[in-house]
C-alpha cells in the first residue's frame, strides 16, 4: 500500500473540516523513483570541463490502482489542499497502521488527471511528488 497524509484546506469533501489532517491509503500501480541533478557545466575549447553542482531533486511518479468513484471527492480535496505548494507526508510502501518511510514532499504535478477505467465507475490518478 501507499499512503498520503495532508491537511485539508480547499475543496473540502463531505464531512471534512479545514485544518484537519486526513489520510489516503491506496494501492499503487506505478511507483517510479527518479532524480534530476542540478548543475552547470562549462567546457573549454580544449574540452576541459568545469562543473558546478547545486544539488538534486528527487521524485516519485505515481499512478494509483483502481479508485472507486465514491472516493474521488477525497482525492480532489487532497489535490486542492496541496496545489498551492503545501507540504504533505508520502509513504511509498507503508500503511496508515504500519508506516514504512514517511517523507515530507511537495506536489510537483501542475495537472491532475482522473482516468476512468473502461465503462466501470473506477478511476486511476497520476501525479508526481518532489522530495
């Protein structure tokens, strides 16, 4: 399982209160960890290189497994609540009851896509987090 813990702020789902922490626990069809090195390289005419290393950004690309249509308001609330650069907790392999490695992340996705699966009322959601 994979878990997200966030503070509700916008587009609240029914029964939820702003400022309260909520959890999403879901199966992930795709969990791809990647990183991007932040650096500047200069090369001389003699092919000597100088590299200035600034750091790295690390990401998790996530595609959820099937999500029932009735759970979409909670996902929409999560996306709206963290879309302004708010941090949240992400645990790629943990559950709510048994956390594995909960990390603080930011949403790196500017778009949020709910893809319906066939003619069923189930969906998959794609997003990317930065840590």
